[in-house]
């Protein structure tokens, strides 16, 4: 597998921006020590969410989605809790593990 992570900034279900990590070649246990930063005005923080997709890079054909998770105001469970914790402590890195779910 050649995984990478794609993070999409969503507002009202529309993708505003996206950013990607580097591709980690030939591994099933990648580690990403990369910062992905979106500049969001404070007044818009309650309208956006992040869709985090773990992808398998394919040089020929389409990249496959391994799994996704959502973090933000529209997320459920841990994704919403993580978002609220980030809002409570601005400019401080807040780390959590998130399970991936399959895309239907």
C-alpha cells in the first residue's frame, strides 16, 4: 500500500479547500508528522468541518479510499468532541486517535 492523507475543509457540505500529506510508499502502518493548516476566520469556525480521507495512491488508475473520518461541528461522537476541545484551546495542538469508517 502507498497511503497518504487528504484533508478537505467543508462548509455546508461543499469543499472549500483540500490539502494532502506526502505518500508513504510500501507500508501498512504509516506515520505522518505533518501539519495541515487552514486559515479560517473565527466567526466561521461553527460552520466548517474537516473530512479526513486516508487514500491508497495508485500510479495507474484511480486512488482508492481506505477510510474516512470527520471532525467538526457536523461530526458525531469523537469527531465533535475533538472539534470542541480544539475550539476551547485555540492555537494549542490537540491530538486524538480516530477510527476510520468505510465510504458507502
